[in-house]
C-alpha cells in the first residue's frame, strides 16, 4: 500500500462509510451512532440507510460518535477480535478521538479498536427527578455505541461475538457500570477496567450546592435554558462547584457495588502511585511535611474507615512523606479496584503497575503500554491483545482463598512478578460499607 492514505468504503446495512486506508491500518473517524434531541435529554439509536454515503475521513472530537481503527485490508468474514474503548476524563472531559488510545498498534496486532464517545459534564451525568435510579445519559450513550458495534462491526472485519470492553479512569467506571446485571446486554464478552474512578458521594448529596452556584434549579428544563441563554454562567458555576470538592469527583455513577456485576471475566488494573502530582494541594502538603496532618484532617471526607494512624503506618511503608497523595490515590482509584477484585461474582485478574520514588507510575501512564508500546517493551500490550482474543491471563486469578494474588509490573525494569495481597492496606481502609445507601438516602 502507498504511504499516503487512500479512500476506502465499507458498506453496511446502516450506510456506506468512507474512511482512509494507510499502510499500517484503516481509519474511520467520528461515526455518529445515536441521536440526541437536546443536551440534557435521553439519546436514541441512530439508524442509517444502507445506501447513505457517510464521510468518516475527518475527525470531529466535539461529537458524540465513535472511531474505528482496523488492520489494513480487514473485511467481512475476517472475524477479528474487537476492543471497544471508553475514554476517561473525570466524567467532564475527553473525547472518542482520545490520542492516548490510538488503535494503530492494536491493528498491527490483528485487533480492531472502536473508540466510543459519550456526553460528559452535566449533560451526561447530572441527575434529574425523573431519571431511573441507575440511569446516566453518558452511560446510555456508550450503550448505543456498543449496540452499533453489534450491528455493524463485522462489515469492518470484526467479530461481534468477541468484543472486549476496555475503559480507563472514568471510562473504566462506565465500563463496569455497563457490566451491572441490570445494564448488561451481552454486547461484550469480557472487560478490562484500567484504574476505575467513581465519586465517593452521589450527585444528590451535592445537588444543592450546585444549584446555589448556578442560581437555577437543577432540572432538565432549567439547565437547558441556562445553557442556551447564559452558557458562560453555567460553565463558571460548574467550575466553582467542582473546585469546592477538589478531593473527589463531582460527577459519575454512584454508588458502585461490585456484587451487582454480571458474571463475565474481568481484568482490573491500577498504578500504585495513581494520583501523585495530580492534586496540587496534596502535593504541597506532602512536600512541606504536612501530609500526615492533612490526611488526618481529610480522613472522613475521603471515606477512611479505620483509625488514621493505622492507615498512615501502611501508607508510609509504600512511600514515606507522600501520605496525602497516597490517601487520594487509594480513596479515588485503588479502593474500587480492591472492591471489584473482592466482590465481583466473576473470575477476576488484577494487575498493578509500580514505579519508583523518583519516577512514580501515575494515573494514565499505563495507556502507552497498552496502546502505544515501545518496540522493546510490549509485555502489557501483548497481555491485553491475548485477553481480547479470549485467552485468560497467565497469572493466578484473584481469590480470597488463594492469597489474593496480583500481578505486578515493575515499570523501571519492565518485568512481571506475582505478589500476595498488595492491596491489603486499601482493602482494610475502605470497606464495602456505603453509608448513604444503608441510611436509605435517595440517589
């Protein structure tokens, strides 16, 4: 094939999609899979006509759409494994054109990547009185995308019966939410949840403070009117609201309960250091030697459920003088990894990335290892490719009765080894108890 792209068209029952064929892969950009009647209204599936010609050569990251990267020449009947990827971004940012999850390397490994978009921010995750208890518009957008994959991906060379759902950060939270028994529709066979993130407190408990900051009721009609007439005021109010709760996500599905997941294989991953450097206030406290004091002051807000002194003792064994950063990492990300491993009814494998004090393995640092691997370090990429092909990971699955085995990736050496119960401090510090749920609060 020539080095410059050439046009290629794939015909499906829902349209003829024109993309670009490169020497290494074929790309179809920003295919719209759902109709959205209004920013705060529920989406519906978009069904095209088989004769409609749709230009998918130009990315439109501002749209709720999906992009496909396939091996060169992939065609109907190839039945290649498919990765459906949901991007992160704290539930209020990000796009289906996420450059950290480009599918070129996966295409070269014989895997099709579909990057799914969804509504972020208040349009995707604000809760209204008439919403079903577990319904979120951003999550529903992703489900329509998965349904589109089921209907159309075989015409791009993919196997609709072999779809692996992959999400990172907020995207992993959505992926796990779609795996709930009341949501699961059989549109994927297994799930890779990379550093899943959820809010610790549901939207309903912070709705009043949002209302006071945007000076309008938090209803579908009022938010639509404010967005149309004073979009700057809505954006400023949202920013102030988010800043008020800097130590937590303000949007996202909640409460997460791993016991409610469907029985499909799960690979869940995290980095040991996750949020180091990402919360400036925590970093300043640690740098000035006040991390332990800050952790004591914030323990309740972070959901710590054991004496702070016990938690700090275990945290200091991981990294001295980074107590507050470690608390944010554990309470924001690693607790959900532990909960999934402990309570999911399915077979579950856990992988943890570990850096050094000088070069920690931070949130999102695993994305290049999966999607853009260095030619000399393809270990993690190969693990994900094998998982997408339907092979189980090579290390023992996580079991309470077998030492809670976790695979460790040493980022400095690029090597793997197995460790027994490395998430124990997190498991003990953040139990499965959900205060607002047991108290009968509406969410």
